[in-house]
């Protein structure tokens, strides 16, 4: 039992490294969506997610990161994929890769419309999301319940991740991709982990996800209509422009950067904006998915 408990702690610690926004952020996004979906969607979610809800499933893709993968369709030479494969995915063919939780934009902040450049794999959660949403629209009622829950949780989760600044990869302008350390006062941390999890402790001591959800959910109906305009790819470009200041801190070649202790405060408005926008857009996506479902 003890060993099992330790294993669970180990799994949680791995998944914490992977998760954009971590459970607090993902749950807050799902809560905002829950507060804005139509009553029809609410009913349908109750029916199809028996015994659970979108807040609870919002972090599943982090928990099951290495179990849930899909065929990326070619022998991939991206070193990052290969490195991970060696340690985590020995049993799998080289064509398999966990669902991507991040996406890549070009120098004009436009989302790549493919996930392969020559032999190099380009992370593209937006294309994955596009596919998942279409698949759910077409097959939701006939899918097996496990697959349906998995795909719904991927949609809920990836809409959250696409709004997390460090899950946007700017190629070619910021090749470090958030892999550097920062100091805030005396505390050293990775900037990715700051945005994944530590930010919530800086922004609201002792708060839980519902506190963040109600703090972020401040837009008027007219503002919400503006935020949900366009499609996934438009939203991803808007996010990339909005999140760039969180990346573009100082000299891009340095591995360690000292940020003043005001950094979390200067990012507060961006963090709340991203939570809020993710929640409204997720509500829109779920309403669209269930619009045709009987
Ligand atoms: Zn994630």
C-alpha cells in the first residue's frame, strides 16, 4: 500500500511538470465554462459524463499523458520526442506521440497548419483540438463511453492549455521555448513551472480554483461575444500575441534571468484574461459540439 501511495505521488509529480495551468488553472477554466454553457449543453454533459463533470475531467490529459497517445503518422526525428520515447515510451512505435499540449506559431504569430516540417515534429495542439471537436460532433452519440470521456476531457484540457502563455512555442523568434530559469526575489524556478502552477500561489494565497474562476469571470455579454468570435486558429493567434510579453523578457540567449519581484503582479492581468477567455471559448466549443446532439 505504501509503495502504491508513493507511486501515485510519483505520477502526480510527473504530471505536475507537464500540466499547463495545473489543476487549479484547468479547473478554473472549466468552472467558468460551466457557468456559461447553455442549459442544453449542461443536460447533455450530465447525460454523457455520468457521475463526473468538466471540472473533474479537466486535468485527466495530464494524469494520463503517457497513456494517451496518437499516431503522428511518420518516423519523427525531433530529438525531444526521441528522448522522451527512450525513457517513457519504449514499448511504442516511433510514430506514436502523446497528444500535444502546446502549439507553435510563426514570426507573424500565425498558427502552423501542419505538424511536420521535413522530418521535424511541430507541436500543434490546435490541429489536434480541431480534429477532436469535429470527431465529437460527428460521432459523440455512437462512441464508446470511455473514448467519449477521454476526447471530451482532451477538449476541455487543451482549450485551457492553449491559453497558457508557456504552452505557445514561438518558432523561430524564441527558440528557448520557456526552458530557462528565473529568479523572483530569492526564489529560483523555471519560467514554465511559474506559469503552470506557481503563479496561482503568487496571485491568490490559499485560493482554490473557484476563487480564481469568480475573480476572472468579469466580462460583459458584449465582451464575451467579441472574445468568442472567429475559430480555434484565430483564438490561437490572438493568444500568441497576448502572451508574447510573458516570454519576451530580456536577452533571449541567456539561460537564467533575474526578474524583479513584481513580475507576478505585472502578469496578473494577462493571467486572468487568459483564464477568462479560455472559459468563454470552451463554453462556445461545448455548445457547438452538443448543438446537434439529440
Ligand atoms: Zn497539459
